[in-house]
């Protein structure tokens, strides 16, 4: 349970700051090109708790999946899980692109950013959940 909580906290901190960097800095200009698709800044801030909850659910699911079937595989198992989960997310992005007027480059950039994010999350979780023989007391 201790490793689960530590992995959750570490991965959550990373995902929170990565999300800010990706969406608040790198993609800021892409979002600005389609203001009609997004809430206003004040609306987003009033709903910010949903971002926090959503990110927490993503991290919880990631760590739970890792702990239930990938634990013991270390960093590489975490990276493999991250890649697999991001492939699923890319599929969902493509479905959204087909029915919503998102700019294609946002889908591409989001997918690349998501792949980087999930690889790093996997490495973080895998490092914390490293095999018992590799752990030090």
C-alpha cells in the first residue's frame, strides 16, 4: 500500500505539472486559434476541480493496473503500460476528431505529448514499484 500511495503521489505531481506545461504553455497558441471550442478562462478556473479529479482518476487507474499485473517488471513494464494506455487514448482522440471540429495539429500534438507523458508516468510508477529483489530497505 505504501508503494501504491507513493507511486500515485509522484505520478500525480508529474501529470499535473506536465498538463500545465503542455496545455498552458506549449499548446496555448493552438487553443487561441479556436476560442469557440473552449470555455472562457474564468469558466475553466471555476471548474478546475474537475481537472484535478480527472487527473487523479487517470493516475489511480494507471497505478492500479500496474500494481495488478505489471508490478515486478520495473521501469520497462511501466513504460510498456504507458505506451499501451496512450495507444488507447490516441484512438479516443481520433474518434473525437471525427465528430468534433478540433484542429488536426491539436490531435497530433496532444498524442505526441500524451505519449511522452505516459512513458514518463510509467517510468515513475515502475521505478517506485521496482521488483522486490531490486528494492533496498
